[in-house]
């Protein structure tokens, strides 16, 4: 018989302010007890909803009020090793608002603000995502680029610690570069993985787009900018290996669509491809996907690719969260990519469509696409 | 009394935190100067103060990495050709790895099948033979590429190379021993071969650890049982200097090998037999002289049974009854 949950122990007895304070004191929230997770909120409200981004569960779940108190709770079964981002929606006096969980200090930031984060049983922040004082940091510098295809572009350039002009380096091009830096801690990740010899010293171009929904949706101009303008410019200024195996392009969501469509337009140029939670919307009949007109050009591209899949790269790493609706599209993309003969690795995680999910997959993806000198260095 | 063919070669485990090199040097009674090779440290080659102090400040660093850079600056045609050859070798390594991963996967699948014992044994042996053949094929390919390069660029008589080799011979003539440190094994073996070090150390006692020990074996095996990208597959890099033939050197077993996994150990041993697979934990060492090992300290020998036993310990026969 499983042990009674903490919340049940509380509400099964006589409730008073002292017991509630004792319950709230010194405890981590949400309360994780095996796969049972209890969300708790304390305050005046007419009703409280849990808002989360787990595809497959109701996106809004009502918390129950402990009778006669301002304590609200909801217990859900959440599988081990999950990361769930959430907020509370508080209804009070005819108004409502979404707030972060005041009892949970764990936050994830994204371009829209921040969410509270539930880490279920077994999940731990990977050590390589945290600052390591013994790791030598690389250098990040902003760049601007006058593109013939797209006009002025901006981004950041990463050079590894101990960068030397006498050496040659692989190149990684990242879509939504500033977001990867800001929300996925990608400089720290690169510094750590390079320090641990798990990926090679590399030069990374973090590119940004002022209109990503347009430019990342299979836009020929964007593919041309990256492939025919940015890479040659970087190759002229930095010692880059001139081999497809040493050129990787990556992105998440629409950025993944752009990465794939860029590789598709320049087959063989980008020898390594890393796509995370790709928005690979498609239709089996008709042209309009349920996701709406924003996806029309994506659907057109993905439908074309699905009709005639071809080799666009040598190695493709695909990752997706099982709690995002795109898991269906990504799962169905994998056999298509594999059937072309490309070396494809697909990784699923119990996470959603968010930056920390994409961060957590970087080690496995990058070290598989571009292994570091770990196999070569024996101190 | 039989005269020794060449002075001893000592293989050691990692020396970084608690070196045992000094003890090995004392044991062999080396009192003269010691040439050190730290080319595996690449650009940090000259940061050898601790090593030098450990050896009583009687060292001279051959600076093979910096020497290589200088040589390539002096001889850009050779530099370009060398770079091209390295790119070609990397390509070959990639393709070899693709084949190897498929062979290993087939082996893994076959090992999980249920079949009559004699059929299973025959098929397991066949997949092992396939892997061994692939390893040999790759080694032959690397040897051919290197030989073609050396013949085409006539390294033995090319003035820019000869000058460095003569300088090195001069330095080594004043040394009793050579100590080869670990680091990047591919860089190290490249520099050792480029400067013909194998031909210059016939009369020297050689101490080599980690990547250094791998580089002087006759077959360099890259290995890691649990790299970040998933289950690891050992692979042949290339031939080494061949100072200790018939030995596969496996440094840092503490963090690279699952020695408790009998199936993995067994497969490794069978893949490279009849070579002796030696795991060299930190501070371990073993001396090789005229084809015979002696003075083993904490060295583990990987056995066909799948066990890793201290070198010299005979495996116990397990009675069937």
C-alpha cells in the first residue's frame, strides 16, 4: 500500500492556521512524492487553475480549496524525469491573472517572461548546464552583417577559450541565437562541453531574425544568407574547416524548420543538422494544417519533403518533448529522414516546448554530431 | 649471459596528480639526463615545470609540437600536404567508424538471439571475425596512406625534416632515457612519426604513460565505454611506434572502462587477441624488456574470461563440479 500523501495527512485532520503554517514551512513545492505531485497555492481567490503546457492533459486543471481555508491544492500523476513549466491562474472578483508559483523558487525564463518549473522525481539539472569555475570561458561578441538577401542582420559570435588562428575549427550556426544564449544558457553549455572534451573547440554563429515566423518558414532568402553569405564571410575571417562534417546548423521550433529547409536547399553543404522540437506541420490531405495560416509555408515545405525525402545532410539529431503537441510531427519525421540513408538519432524527453528542454538535449546532440577529443585525450 | 636487445620500456598509468614516474626511474637506475616529450599537450607543451621537477630537473624537452609548427612554417608545401593527409585519414576514420558501428550492432543483436548453442557460437565468432578483419583493414589502409605520404615527400631525405631529426639525434645522444607524456594521442603519434623518434631511441630507456604508452604500442585503440553521445565503441586509430609489440594499452580504466561488465571486457580481449590488453590505472606501471613483462604495480590484465586481474595473477580455474 502506498504511503498517504502529505496533503491528505493535512486535510484528514483538524485544520487550523498553525497546522497550515507547519505544512507550508520547510517543504519544497510542488510536493513530489513518487509520481504523485501536489501543486499548492495559498491565498484569497474564487477559484485557482493550474496552467501548464503538457500536451495530452487538460491545459487547465482546477485546484481544490481545503474547506474553511485559503489553501488550494491539486494532485496529479506526473511520470518520473519530467520537467513541467506552469503558472497559476487566479480568479478573484470577476478578474483573473496568471502568476508564477510563489512557493516554488524554480523558474525558467523565455521571451514571454518566466514560468514556474516542476521537476518530477528523478529529474536533475544537468551539471554541465551550470557555471563551472574551472572551465575557461569562450568569448562572445555581437556582430552585424549586411546581407544582400535580407539586409542588416545581427547576432553573436562565439570563439572558444584558447582560440588560435593556427588551428582549424568546425562551425555551428544557431537560429534564434540570442534566445539560445539567454534562455538555454548556451555559452555556459558550450564552455563546459568543450572543457570536458565532449565537443571540439568550435566557432559558433548565434544568428537572429527580426521576423522569424516569416524568415524561418522555408524562406529561400534566409537559407541563402546563411549558406552563401554568412559562412563564406566567416570562413574568410576565421580558420574554419572547409568540410560538410565540420558545418552544423541547428534550431528549435520554427528555427528547426529553417535549419532543415536550409540544408534541403543546399544538400551536402551542412553535414550536421540539429533540430529541436521542429514545427514540422504537414497534411495528409489538403493544404491547410490545423495550426493555422502561420504554418502554411511550413506545411508546403514539409509536405514536399515528405513526398520526396532526400539526403540533405550526413547526420541529423532530432529531439522533441513528449509533452508538446509537435511530438507527433517529429516522430513521424524520423523514419522519413532515416530512410534516405542519413544517420539519424531521435531523442524524446519528458518535457515541453521550451528552452530548458532544448538546453538539456544539447550535450547528447552536439557530442553525437560533432564528438570532441574525449576519445583522443588520455592524460 | 644474453645481451638485452634494447633497454627497458616502462608503461605507466596517469601521472597528473600523484606521479609514480620517479619511482620507476629510480628502480631502473637511470641517473643521466632524460629527454621528455610532451607533444600530446599540444600548445601547452612547454608547461613542463612540474614534470621536470619530479624528475630532478635533469630533463630536456624535445618540443616536438613546437618543432612541428616550426617545420611547417619553414616548409609550407609539406604543411599543406600533411594537412591534406590528416584530412584524408579523418575521412577514413569516419567511414571505418560507420562500418564498425554496424558490425558491433550486428554482434549485439546476434548475442541476444536464442539458437542452438553451436549455431550461436559459430555466428558470434563470425561477427567477431568480421570486426577483427575490419580493424586490420583499417590499419592496413592507414599504413598505406602514411607510406605513400612518406615516399612522396621523402621525409628521410627532405632537408627541412632532416635538419630537425639531426638536432633531435644530437639532443638524445646526451640522454639516457626518454619520457613520453600523455595528452592527445593522435597529435602525439603524428609528431613522433614525423620526427622519426622510433629510430632515435633504440638505446634509451623509455618511460611512457597514458597516451604516451598508447603511442609506443603497435596498435592504438581509442576507447570509452560511456561517452556522452551514447554507448561507446572502441576503435583503432592507427599503428603506433611499435616499441612494445602485441600489447593493447588502456589507460584511465577508472573512468573509461566498465571493468565489471564481463561481456564488454571479454569482447575487447577477444577482438584484439593474441595481443595482451593491459589496463593502466593512475600510478600503475609495468616494465617490458625483450618481450617479457616484469615489475608490475597495480596493472590489470583483461582476460578472455571477462575479468580484469592484477597482472601476473593466474586466473583461477573454476571447477565444473
